[in-house]
C-alpha cells in the first residue's frame, strides 16, 4: 500500500463527521451576533476537527515511524498510549466548549413574562 493510500483511506473515513462539524461551525458563525456564546461552539468544532485530523494522521504515521526507529513493543505501546491521551484530552476540551456554547445564558437581563412552569 502506498503512502497516499495509507493516508487517503482514513481521511475518507473521517469525512462525514468533519462535514457535520464544518457545517456546525458555519451555522454557529452565522448566528454568533445574536448569541455571542456560540463562539464556544465555533471553538469546539475547530478543536474537534483538528483533533480528528491530527489523531488520524498520527494513527497512520506512527506505526511506520516506530518501525523505522526499531522501537521495542513497550515503547511503541507507550507512544500509542500518549497519542490516545492527547486525543482524548483535546476531544474533552472540544466537547466542553460545545456544551458551554449550547447552554450558556444570553448576556443581558432575563426576559420578563410568565414562566412556562408557572402555568401561564
């Protein structure tokens, strides 16, 4: 398998989720003036997309690099574990930003009027 094939196939597998995150970032950017908290969502989509691309790239590149360096199995497992931790931490930050963007209260006073819970 050529290098291009080794990179292309995993990238194609990531396309659907990247397309959804790109669409989310564009939609959030279109509405950020009305809801400034959507900046968190934009940051989330960027973090999640970059993490997905970098994580996939490392997954493809790392085994070849480890073979070239004649690493022991233990060292190879440690490196793969570090990549996993790196990806998990960044994805957690991304999801945290998305939640902050979705559930942040709008700036300014709360709307006055009857509360839906009060029945009227």
